[in-house]
C-alpha cells in the first residue's frame, strides 16, 4: 500500500496486522481518482476540498486526498488496531495539522451532536457485510454535511445490492475485481 500521487507520491503506508480491516487496494484507489479527475458528470477538485472518510481503517483514501492537496480530512474509525495504524500513517506523512480523527462508531457519529462541517467529498468504505448504507445517506442529507455540488463515493462488494434513499442520485458505477464503486450526489 502506498500513496499514488501528489506531495507524498510513493510513500508506503503501514498496514494492520490482522484481517479484520480491509485496506483499499491501490488499483481501486487509483481508479477512483481517475474518475474524480476525468469525469464529465460532476466537478470536484480534490485540491482545497474538505473530505469526510467514514470507516477510515488505516486511512488510505483520506491520506491520498491530503497528498493531492485536500485542505482537510476528517477520519471516522472505532476499531482500536486500525486507529493505531491510522495515527501512525498520519504522523509519518506529516498530516497532523490537516486531519482530525473521530474515534467513534460511524453510526454513533450521526446520533450525537457533532461539530458540523460541510464536505466536498464523503467517502464511505464499510465492511462488505454492512447493510445500513441507507441510514448513512439519510443522515448525510438530514444533517446537511455535503456541499451542494459535493459527491459521495461508496466502496462495496460487487454483488451487494444496496437500497438508496430517493434523494441519492447515482452518477457513476464501476466494478473493479470484487469491488464496486458508486459515485453519487444528493438531489
């Protein structure tokens, strides 16, 4: 695992030693950024953006955003072993001043008062077995934490058929190996 582009291009990321955390593969991550950079269906400039990384794990996606010039990334993760690696990766890449870690279950994050930011990009990379994606989209909409032209990127198993809320418009859907990337916006 490495940073693909930007300020920290080529830098290796620490990986968790157990199999509970599923790191985002470099090929999938590179494909996501190719879509972001070249899609004609939406406009998003990672540079100067605010990013929310849900189910952050070791932080691969959010750290890639920071390397590419994102202003700030909020990481939400609650698995202790992943948090240790996430904190080390942030420190090793010198992104402490451009990131925050919220050590909560993602679903609890939306059930409590939180300092509300409005994000350009929200990345959702839950365990493949997670079924409450609709809840997350509903709460992103209800709490108004996605900018008007912002996008949501969801990383899922290719065979997973999620039911999304009616105000979530799928812009693009791609399959890479066993993964599926869904990019959408709120209507």
